[in-house]
C-alpha cells in the first residue's frame, strides 16, 4: 500500500513526476502527458514494483474509457475465460 503520494507537474503539459513510498522505499514514476487521458503505460511500471505481492494491475480499453483493476493471476484467468475479456496488460 503506497503512502506519501506526490504528483508534480513541470508545466500544464508535463513533465509529470509521481513519487510515493512503497514497502519503506521511495519510488518514482513518470506518466506521460496525454491531454485528459490517463497514461496506462504506468501500469507496467507499477506491476514491476508489486510483482512479489501476487497481484497485478490489468487494463481493458473500451473506446475512450479505460478500466483498470488489480487481480491475482487466478482471478484474471477466470475473468478472461468466463467473461471473454482480453486485458491489454
């Protein structure tokens, strides 16, 4: 569970820096500015940071909507099989 989450913008269009404490260590990620859309590319960075937890973020794009959730491998497999959903990450 992250704490001390901070978001800093160099300007209205970035660069963007998000820092937080995770398991006693300061972590930093750099989401890309994408106007009013979230940079889901940070999911891959976050998944690397939480790899040992047994959970991973999963992403589904639905037109201009993005669904992001956190699942175990078994949960993800069940959703993909039972609901015919293909996760991007």
